C-alpha cells in the first residue's frame, strides 16, 4: 500500500484513525538521503490539496533548516490555502516573499541568559539589572525634558556608586584610586550616550575632590558627595522605579551602556571579579550587537506591541486561523545557537498562547510545529542551552492545549529521549547506524527486532509506519512530492564528466 493512498483514506474518513494521527506528536527518522524531506512535503501537500474538504482550519509552522521546502510549496496548493514564507536576514535578490524578524525584546530573561551563555545562579541577577537599566535609559529619552532627566539621573547614579566606594574601601588611597577610575569610565559612558557639558563639569568637580596628600583625603570627597551636590532625588527615584515588563520594548542600543553602569555598581560594592565572571557574557552581547547573523533580531523600533501581537501579525495566530494555513521559516543560513534560540522562543510563545485558552477554546484551532533536522535543537538535556527544554514541555503537555509536534531527524540518538518517547506515530526510513537503531529500540514501547531488517534494507522512498495512526505496522512506498523539495543529492558523475555527457547527447 502506498502512503499516499493510506493518508488520503485517513483524511477522508475523519474518524478515529485521522484523529489519532493528528492529535499526538509524530516522528520521522532516517539517515541522510532516504527521503525524509520528500515525506514531509508529500504529507503536507496531500493534506492541503484535498478537494472540497481541504484543511483550511490548519495551522502548520515548518522550521526549514536546510532551505528545502520553498520549492515544494512554490505552486499554489488551492485557491483557499495560504502559504507564507519567511527567511531571517533575507537579501533583496532572494525569491522569498517575507523577511523574518524575531525582536530581541520578546526574549524572556532565561532565553537571554541562554543566548549569552550565562550561568543562571551567578549571572542572572546581573543581566536582569542590565535589562532594567537599559529600559530606564530608553524611557528617559522618550520624555520631553529628556536632557534634564538624563543629567539628573546620571548624577544620582555616579554619586551612589562613589558613596559605595568610599564606604567599602579600606583606606583613602584605595578610595581615591577607585573613584578616579570610576570618573574616567563615566566619561566614556557619557560620550557613548549623549555628550553634555553639565555632566562633564560635574565629573571635573568630583575629580578635584579626589586630591590626596600623604595618603589622606580627609573626607573631602565624601563631604562633597553627601552635602554639596544638587540632585533632584524625587526625579531620580521616579526614573529608577520604572520596571521592564516581559515582552515590553526597549532600545538595544543602550545595552552596552547599561552593562558598564551595572559593572561599576558591582565593583563599588566590592565584587572585584565581576568583569572576569561576565567576560563570556559580554563577548556574546557584542556578537548580538555587531554580527550580521543577528540582524533579524535587532528590531530598532516597536514593530510588535507584545507576544500576542507578534504571533498574530507574523503567524496569523489569533481568533481566526484562516489567515494562513502553512508557514515556512527558512533558517538555513543562521548558526546553530541562534537556530536553537529562534525555534525555542517561537515555540515558547505559541505554547504560552495556547495555555492561555480556557475551556472548549483549548480544543479549537490546533497548531502543529514541524521540526526539520530536530537533532540540531532538540538535544539531550545535558546539551541544551536552555535549562527548560520547551520541546520536552510541549511533547508532555502540548496535547492538552492542542499544540503538536512533527519531529524529523537523521540522528535520533542525539534527540531528547523525553521528546522521542512521547511521540505516538513513527515513519522510519532507512537507518543503518547501529547507535541510532539501538536508541530507537530503547525508547519505543512497541518496537521489535523484526523491524530492524526491514528498516536497514529499505531503499530511498520506503518507510516503516507504526503507531496510533495505523492498526498495524506497515511498510510503504512514499510517492514523490509534486513539486519535490530541493533535497536531491549531487550527481557526481554528471558534474565531473559533464563535457563527455554533452558530447554523447549530440
């Protein structure tokens, strides 16, 4: 039996088999070149091409890691089915309809820490302070009297840092040395934000109070800081009280300045190794700020007001799912760590959205995530950059909220066993790697030795199907997708001896 005939039977019935096939997580395993991409493309094409009863209520989001599926869905499936194509950092010359953005301000604190490769215990409070400080500077420069507020707040910050130094340092020499270092760094910070004569003069006056004679300052600096400065405490405290909420916009251009200020605050409190502990984190921040790979994340204005607005505008996930049925995100040109972050953030936002539904709404408008080359971002727990593997949560709990996974991988042994064991349906192409075979055998409850020979002897295009979608395991030949995905192997002889081939055809 062909998989085309069987799947069309399932779709036509609308009965228990069809419900079981779509309402649990599914897994496609194979080694390279055995037809995995064709299988995914063929299944989706048949679902959306069904006459008179096409899947207009579907919402399928496909993470295309190798850039294969644009070709398979370049032709219109039906007049009613809408396919959207996105690509991060897209060049104008590329034949893709939509540039993809993942705004940095939609990342949660944990997702930021994962991207920056920070340790949660020691660096989470530091980065939280950085984000909050960045938000405060962004808000300052949204005010009508921004210069006045900015100057007053910065004076207040510098004063507090210097008072901490005076309180912590053991002797006047150390106090003055540290204070002079802070003054020099503050001059650089001010130059990076917004040059101001009043602040320059303020720092010069403080510098003059840092005089030391025979190792003594005699309290001149402390007296100036605590009694002679003119600072609007109420205005400074009002600015300092502003808090960044999850998903709220802030300008990333203030991040480095915020880092410098928080570093000075930590050092003033006696944390002298803070720069050493955060060196990797700051290097990753520079990568985010300067590397072209992160262009699609550096959204310089508030295009989306919050996560729900992002899901609605980008994926059509809202009260009406019919705005688009299939969304393909071509992530073939972004690095592995950014790929892992991107898929995790999008999946987390969708999962949170589905969890917010109540009662019967949870069972309406299901969403399917198709994870191509899943071993690249659904890794075993010890190798996952995020402490909370969102895909494991979706695999365990997604069914309750009508959120499902279709996982495709050529290396199942590198996948999270939690995710793999939660799958209810399996399409296994040829696998000859014993490590992968043993792993599949260990996690699948109804796998037997009889299947091993069939799987190893399969030719490209053949597969073994078992799980809730079929009454018994079936070995099938999967029809060619039309159009097929851009996943054909290179014809080496044709490329090497093309001149000879041309002459023979004359």
